[in-house]
């Protein structure tokens, strides 16, 4: 399954490397991380990683395959 | 005022640690210290007032994003209390046993509980509710309130811990005030606390700085900003403490602070990321280098930081950063940590700017920590570096291989070494593989690895003596699993010689090594029927100083001593020892089904003797749930067969009784008591209280002290001519007496005696191998039967001995 996570603010390239398994695109005032997610545990891991990096999740959704 | 947290000075390289945790490693003091506030900390009265309500509710939750200022708020509040404050900073993924061991250490440090009052968990993965109940009772009995703060509680992910905390809260009475500092909602039934009005809650929105507070915070950083400017800043950062603090640090170094902050406000980057980059580039190259390198560590001393940088300026740099409240926080005892949020971001900077350096840093940290005696941390870093040769050698050289079998670290270590690559073939690595295989009762694989280690350890081991001693332990373990007393003795002799050689503090640090060795030796002697030698070895373990590391061996030894007593005819003593084994497990929060099931089996056969067949059935069922699974060791298997057969026989189910005696294991030697009845021992014995009990069942003779063991089928020299009735005298006569085949041992005389019965399956026609059941009902009084010539298992009628 594929997910996208929209976080507040424009992430630096360095910080985006904290999510090596995901691609990212920076938009006006937001960054979208997207890519394949292995399972639910992976999703919770990603949320925890966002939290530990001080990122605010604006939206998170599963993308159609 | 806090009366003093656990005061353990960090030990530098080679320094002796003053206090050991249940894992045998020095406690890292940072975990139990109320963090110091930096000079730029702003006390906010509204939050303090709200937190004061924590003293009126059992549970308080301070819940906010990373960097919201939770920890410092609670630390400042707690430091101002005139109460004992037990502080524990949680580590990632603490297993329940470890969590409670740490929490109890914190309570001991504050004098809330005295060590030994409650006990301490000995199994990392589980904590028995009795231990928690004792803890709750201990807390309820405390004079005056106790505040327990669990910082970084979001790192505790085991759902069981939430339930256990809830249990303790429910039963500890009004004395306990638990404060959870966490980023996520803990897995406690918070709704129930909310509904009952017993929860004080401070959440992210309340922790956010107001514009007025921001003015005060920036003033502490030497910046004078008008309220309007601060309002914009609060809007941009949403009052986030970490963001504001980084803003202040960046603006301090800017030529025009206000203009700089305006620029930041207009930006769209993620706050911490951007600001950290800004603040980091303002630091000297040495400082930047140091910050990136120590980001792999949770806590560190300047000496450890120096080890990672290869310089000697860490103390100066860290103290400077602490004073400026930039990146690092002091934990006291010259220990520091990076702010958790910044540490995460610094780690990603390290990965991007210095790819490949992280592994090297982990290796350096592992070496330093190992040298300083912090084995668990050293192992974790060595594993993170992927340096399995070092990881395995560190464990073996520290004589800590016993920790793979017993104590709080066992589960962690098993998990750690499950990642070991097959390419690592050093003697230490082979020893660890052997230990893991033996722990899973895979003797063939265990011995293969053990022999591989033995071949190379003289030339390749980093510490050949430690490796040989570990070898001896594993040899003894294998000998026990295969019922080979000769091999166990050889291993014990070799271990004794090596111990004389070692004679240093490693043996004191790892009492489990000797305890396990003696347990294996004692169990093997027991198998071989050498009860006196077995009792010496097992008794030595029981008499050794108590502790979580040896709780499991002591439980096993008490269980095996109980079996010896049973086999020698001391029923009451046997039961008492089996119950002591259970109590030993309970004292350390081990579930009743950990350790050896022999104690349960002994209680089951004793219950059969007393006609308490339901109890025996239950105990037998519980005994099946013991251990890691896999094949039983010979003593346990024989004990199980004995108990099952006795019970089935008492229930009148002869086929099941016979089926239970089918051998389920292979042993290198034959056990005299398993195959041929109990060893020669004059008489069954009983203690006074047992003899006072009136006889039960139909048997007119005292029902006490009828030890039973298996009787090897013997060809009697003069087989009885007629089939004898089988006894139900030892059983509550649920079975009609049926004529059985002639008994090899003549039915025993009614009064105290050994009832021997056949253990091995016999061919249908082999009448000589018939069970030697006791005579039936009226036959009980028939004293004319005497042991067959050559049957040592049946003893003549003798008056019971008092025990």
C-alpha cells in the first residue's frame, strides 16, 4: 500500500533524509512525503518519526494503487 | 526539597561502579535524576498552579509534542516539593521486568521502599501480579504522599506496563501520585480516571507559550522584544517552546535580532529543522562536530564524548552549551543529554553530512562503555555498529554468558544476538550460538557450536580463560540435558580450576554463572541418583546471596531438592521445598510457571499421596505450561512421567498410567531412581505433622510417606505363582481390583514402604514385568507378602521415621 503524509512547513533536504524510504515534494508551506508503506506498524513508526522530529502532520491518507 | 536522588558517581574508564542494577551493570545515574533547569528556564506560574493539583489526584498526565517543555516544567515543579520525588526517565522499549526494576530502584533511592521489602523483578518480559501487589501495599503503607515521575513515558511501548501501572494505582491508596510525562497518550484507561475526576491533565495547548511569556523567555536570553513582535513569533511557532528557544539562540547571534526574527516569521520552512540548521552553523566547527557525534548517544559524559571526537575539549564545550541552553541538558553528575528533539534532527544531519561515520561512532562508544563497565550499553552500541565479533567477545569476556539464560537481560540479549551474522565465527560467537541452542534445548546443535568454539578458543579467543569458563558452563548444561553425570563433573572440575584463575570482580558481577553451573551439576547428580552430591551442589546455590540474577537457578535448585526429598521419602519436606521454590519465583515477580516444573511435579505427586487428586491434576496441568518448550531435561521428563503415572493410577486409569511411563527422552546414562526405583534408602520417612494426620482412603495404614518411583522390570528369581490383586490402597479406590499379571516385585507390605512400580513398557506376554501394585483393600493388612529376592526397591515393614 502507498501512503502520503502531508506535514506543515517546508522540510530541508537534510531532514527529508530522515525518511529514506519515502519520496518528498515541497509545496507552498507544506511538504508531502509519499511512498510505499509495508504495514500498519510502519505507519505508526512514520508518525512517531514525524513527532520526534517536531513535524506537525496536517494530513495522512492512503493513495490509490 | 528533593532529598537526593540516587547518587552514583559515573565511573570513568576502569572505575569501579558503586551500585549495580539487577542486570549487573552500574546504574546510569541520569535515569533517576531530576533534570537541572538551565539559567534561561522561565517558570510559568499558571502551569505550576495546575500541576499542584497533581497532589490531589492519583494520576497526572503532562502530554505535549517533542520540545513543548514538559520535562523541565515537571522537573521544576517537583524540585520545589517538600516530598520524596522518584524520577525515572524511561528508555526506549523497556520490557515490563526492566521497567519495574528501574522504578523500584528509583523508589529505593528515595527511601520510599527498602530494598528487599517488595523484591525485584528477575524476568525482563513479565512481572507477576503478586510483586505489583506487594509494591502497591508498600506504597499504601508509606507515611505521607510519594510523587513518582515517569519522564519520556512515550518510549514505553509495552501495553502491559500501562495495565500494570493502572493496577498499582488502583491499589496503592492515596499516597501515590503518578506523573506521566509523555508525547503520546499512554495506554491507561484514562477515560475512567477522567470520569472519576482523578486525572490532572496538562496538554500541548496549555504548554504553549503565550506572547507575554515569550517576552519573558526572550528576556532571559538577553533579547528585548516588544509584545507585538512576540505575538507574531508565537503565531509562527504556535508557542512551541523548542521553536522559541532556537529562535532566541539564532537571534542572539544575529546583528539585528528583531529583523532576523521577522525574516523567520515570514519563512515557510519547518520550524525546528530550519532553526537547528541556523543555530548549528553558528557554532564553531569543533562544537558542530561534537554535537553530531554525540547524537548517537542517549546520555553521555564528557569523557565518552571525547572518546567519540578523539579530542579533549568536550567538557568545556558541553558546559558552554549548557550555560547557553543550546542543545544539551545537564543530568547532574557531569552527565549530559542532547535535547531529544534536537538529537533526532542531529542524527539525520549526521547521516547526510558524514555517511558511514555512524557505525564507526557506535563502535567507539561500545569500546569505551565496555572498558568503563557499562556492559548492556556497550553491547547495544556494538550491535548497532554491526561489530558482532566485538559484541560476542564483550559478553563472553565479561563472564556474562549466564545472562542469556537468567535474569532481566535474557530476553534483550536473545533479541540482540538473533541479529548476529553467520559469518562471525569467533569462539565467543560460537559460544553464544551454543548457549542459545541449549536454551532452546537443542543439544545437538548446541554441542556442535560448543565444539567449534573449543577448537579455536585457545588461539583465537580474546580472553581464553573467560571463554573456557563459559565453555564449562555450557558443557555442564549439555550434560544435564543429556543426563551425563561424568561430563557434568568434568565441566565442574574444569570450571573450578578456571574460577581460581579468574578471581576478580567479574565473578561477583555475575553470580549467575556459578549458580547455573551448580544447578546443572546438581540436577545431573540427581539424575544419576547421587543424592548427597546433588544436595551439596543444589544447596550451595540456595544458600548463595539472593538476587534477581540468580532467582531462576535458586527456583530450580529448590525444586530439585524437593524431588530428592520426595525420592528419599520425606514428603512434607519435599512439599515445603517445592513451595519455597514457588515463593522464590514470586519474590522476583517471576510468573509461577517460570523456571523448572519439577517443584510443581513434586507437589502433584505429594497431592496424589494425599488423595487430593483434583489438586494433583491441576498442578500437573500447570507443570505442562513451564519453560521455553522443547524437550524436557531427563529429570523433568522422569518427574513428569512419575507424577502422571501416579495420578492416572490413582484415578484407576491403568492404560494411561502405563502410557505415561513411555520414555520421552534419551539420556546417556540410566538413572537408578527413574529406571530401577529409588536408591537404597532404609525407610520412607515422614515428619511429625504428617504422622498426625489420620489415614485416609480405605487403607488402614498411615497414608503418609509413601515415596514412589519407578521400578525397573525385573525377572524375579521365584515369580509368584498366582496373580495378585492390585492395590487401590494408595488410591481412593476408584478402580475395582483386577487381577494383574504376576508382579516382579511382590506387593509391598502395607505399612510404610516403597511401592515400586514398573516404568518401562513391557511386551504383553512379559508377565514378569508387571507393575508391582500394592495389594488391594483387605490385602493391606496382609503382611505375609514380602519383597521378592533381589528387589531392593521394596523395603520391609519398618516404623515411619520422623522428619
